[in-house]
C-alpha cells in the first residue's frame, strides 16, 4: 500500500495544477510538515520508510492516519467545511485524469470507485465539481463537465495506444478528416501523416519505455485540449492534442509534438 500511495503522491506533484492546489491548503501543509518532516519531502520520507521494518511501516501509517484525524477533529465547523471544499475540488481534478483515477482505484483494490457509496464522515467529501473550470474557479458542481474532461483524456489514451500498437484504422478513426499534425516545424494532413510518418512513429513507440510526467485536460464547450509531457529514453516529449466533440465522441483535430534533451 505504501509504495502505491507514494507513487500516487509523486504523480500528483508532477502536475503543476495539483501541486499548486495542495500547497495552497494550509491544513495539508501543516499535516505534511508533521507527518513527513518537511514541505511534502517525498525523498526524505522514502528514505525513512526504506529503513523501517514492515511492522514499523504499518505503525507509521497508523500514526499518520491518527494525526490527520486529530487535526480534523480539532477544527471548528467552518474550518472543516472549508477543508472539505478544497479536498472535493482536488479530488475531482484527480479523477478527471485517467492515470490518476486508475491509481486511486488500484488503492482500493475493488475495481471502480463508487463515490456515492463512500463514507464521507472522516472529512473526505468526494463529489464532482466543474472539472473544466479555470484554476481557482470553484463554481458549483457540474457532473457533465467533469465527465467531458475525463472522456477527452480517455480519447487521448486511446490515440496513444493505437499509435503504439501500429493500429492505423484506429488512429484514422480518432483523427478528424481535416486534422493536422505538427512536428519538427512541419505540418501534415491526416492522409499525409498516415501515409508517411505513422509507420515510423508506431515502430518507435512499440518498444519504447514511456514515463508520463505531466498531463492537463481542459474542456470548453465542444472543444478540448490535452497537454502532456513524457520521458522516452533520454528525451522529453511534449504533446498537445486539440479535440472536437462529435456525435461519435471526442475526435482529434490537431496534434503538435515537440522534443528536447
């Protein structure tokens, strides 16, 4: 459990928006200082945990949970309500990212998370908000918008999977007929890309070890964009997918790839 929790936290810290939200929460900063010995210092915590025996690690986790509960119980109703609101916004941002959602569901080990059946009495109010809102915009919950962001991000996952598998028909379905692919200062139409560079990209990705670094999905009406970075070998790749909502779901209107070392 502990390695999964730490991996999930590190993934959150790699996302600037999630990091900003967590660091802006005074309750979270205070608890992390107590429980982790600093400002969310994952490296220091990892060193301490590695040196512990399995029994010591379990005892440490119980202590962390007890400290968190003590802090929450000491809050007055207004402080608790404010923290619940911030945690709800954070949770919805996390659940809109398919990778984070998969990690969170893996923590529970029982398949998809049913938030409607969760016990929120310990101060974790997990409900949807407007997942397509700008940073800091805490408008009333709008489930449809949050789902739209999740669906757009899932379309990006399907696009990546089809590329890595060399599945040309699947890539062709996901790219709009007038889609444009930008890479290396050049542009190609969908037909040009599928006829030329697609095979090269598929062969490269087939055996590549891809390490996700960052992803942010934004939805505005019938448009969406998924910005991400990943490490492949000794290079860092950046990708921007611009999507359009269609009757068949989200489809890619533009792809922009760039890389650096």
